[in-house]
């Protein structure tokens, strides 16, 4: 299940990018789409890099 999250966040980032394109064409307010794009890119990068961190010996 954890390996599914990075690809889900990647799909959300692509959707947020498309919404941002609509905002540039003045169809949606830009103030709404820019934070969505930033959060989705942040979560995508975090989910791809977090699984490689050292969590200690068990």
C-alpha cells in the first residue's frame, strides 16, 4: 500500500498542473491553484524520498 502513495501523489500533481494551466488562462482563480500545485509537488517529492530513509534497527 505504501508503494501506491507516490504514484497517487504524482497523479494529483499532474491534475494540479492542469488546473494551474486553466488558472493561467483565467478560468480558475490563480490564488487557489498555486497552493494546490505547491502542496501536491511537495507531497510527491516527500513520498518518493521518504521511503529511503534509515528508520533504525529493529
